[in-house]
């Protein structure tokens, strides 16, 4: 038995006794639940043990199957036939497409929409439930005080922006889309209150999305109606998350000057702020335009009505350093899922969340080495470079083992060196390159360009979550002093 959630190599063997066992279990399930559909899962099934199992390899040969993916299709199809014989139909996650889809299966597409598109084009019913828009176990706010969640970032507006009919489908193919589903996986939810907090009001947004024509959708209208609907939730004592007046901020660079803009989810109330890290009050300055940033500052802000605060307190620390606003390029692009802030996020003066890696300040790379070039645009004296990496091994994320630094001095001399990183169990791994310790005992260097080479950790070792796969690399702010 596992003591922690995850994806494991231990899956059902394809021996005859396995099918007998599953048929007995399904007989009990179908008697208990008289619905038309039986969801059989079928997801996250590594083929590692099947490749080593004599019984599984014997069945592949006997049935004339091409590989373990076709063995999975054989497994699903055989179970489907049994369930169909009882007058019911199966639903499975989109992995059941691998190796060929069972004849009457309904596909639940969670790894994006590609599974839904493929199945619908084969005239199979589909249910859209992509992690990008329908996983309510993901964070819904970037506020540091948000209750711990599995990761990811799915704010209310993104849920409302979901289109449950993929654009790749024709009008005829779209008829196979049965609808969409919001998922609330509860690994991090130990109470009913926490489940309600994660589900509401995002499930309200998804409901309107799937029950409305695209032309009728309007997020501003939805928000104004949600304010009224929350009174109903209050009456029913539902512990919903209220991010309607939540503040967000953006650091901007223009003509080598920094300014910071604030924005509230709803604009019908006032924003008040401070720049010294103190909590804003009704007497704090009223926000009416970009805030000039001339030194390292901590901006706090909140939405107020005429008498009191009505939102959580937003806080952003901006660290001014020599790379902020400069040019940056990467040798490889970050994963689309973890690139919300773009390459500038690495040198915008703002550090990522201390507890999670799904916000717009962290950039994630799936199994790739990364070379980062920072163009300082003129000869600049540098005494230190600081950066940090996420090290969430349970999510297949590993800090690198070393970082290389290359630069060209004013006289044209090219220098390359590297620094090893001590591996540890900490969630965040900090690296500070003091030039004095790193380069020939000099107190500083003068250069116009820095190149940081960050090799991927490599293959995750045996016994760890994701063993055998290349690790993820997550990089936060690079501070140049």
C-alpha cells in the first residue's frame, strides 16, 4: 500500500485471474450503482511492469498485439465488453485512447483537449475536464495566505473563459461533446469547509460556461451577478472563496524607469495602498495611477468600500537590482504550463511564491538544460548573483547539481566557471554567487553580458516519485548586484 499519492509502477497484471477478480468487483459496483455509466479510470498506468512480466508478454504474443500500449487497449476493451454485457457503458480517462479506443467508450479528456478532439473525430462521446480549466484542487489566488493546494493556478476568470467545445471540431463532431466536469481531488482537503472553499465559486463559473452559448458569456456581468449569488451562499453557510475584489499588480519598465500598476478583480470599489509594507487602512493613499519605484519597496494594497477593507491584503516586494528591465534570452522555451510571466519574470525584481511554483514568477522546464543570457546593455560592475530553484521532489522537481557562469571582461577576456549546488530536501534551494569567492578572489567584475548555464538534474533515481523520468527544473528571480 502506498503511503502517499502519486503514479506507481504497480498495476494490474493481465493474467486471467485478474479479469475474474475485476468482473466480481464490477458486479458488486453495478448492483450498488444503477447508473448507465461505469467509470473505470484507465489513467496513469505505467507499462514498466508489463514489459518485465512473463504473463503479460505471453498475452501480447498470443493476441498478436504490437506492444504494451495495445495490451492496455486489449485490457480496456475486454472490460468494456463485460460491462456492456450488463447493459452499461464505460467512461475512462483519455489514456484509454493509447493503443486504440474501446468500441463504445466515452472519453474524459483531462490532459488538455487533444483526447477529446481525437475521440470525437472517431465518433465517441467525450467529456471535457482539462487540468488547465477544470481542476478545482489548483490554487485560485497568488496570495501567500491561500490554503495549501496541490499546485497549479486556476483563477475564477480563467474558469469562466473555458470553451467546452474545442475549435478543432466540426459542427457534426461537436455533437459528441456531452459536457464538461470540474474536478475536486482531495489530497490536500481534509475538511468539508476546505472542499467548499476550493469548489465555490469556480463551480458556479463552470456551470454558466457549459449551460450558456458563447455569445451570451460576459465575465463582468457574471461577476456582478455573483456578488448577489454570494448572499445565497452566505445564507446556506457555504464556505466559498471570495476573490472578487482581489488585487493584482504588474511591474513595468519604460525609459529605464520602473512603475507599478495595481488592479482589482472588480472595479466598482476603491484601492488603497502603502509602499513600506504596512497594511493599508481607510486613511491610506487612494490608488489612481502607476506607482513610481525608485528603490526596493514592499507594496501592500486592498480593496475598500466607503468604510472598511473588503478584500484580502495584496503584498508585493520589489527588489531593484542591476538586471531589472534589461534584455534576457533563453536557449529553450519554458513549458507552456509554467511560463505565465514570460522570460522577463526572471529579472523583473519580483520573487516567486515561497510555497508553490505555479505563479507567474516561476518558470518551469521539463527535462531540459537551460542557458540564460542577460544583456546588461553597458559595462556594469557586478559583485554577486543570486538565484533560487524549486526542489519539490514529490512533484518530480529537482534543483540542479551545478550552475555555470560565463562572461567577457572589458579587455575581451572570456571567462567560464561553475559552482556546485549541495543537494538537500528543502523545498527551495538558494544559490548566491559571490564574485570574490567565485572568480580569482576579485571583489567584482565588470561586464556587459552574463551567461548562466543550468543543466537539468537528470533522471529521477529509483525509489523516488517519477523514477526513470527526467526531472523538472523551476527557476525564480535572478538578482544581479
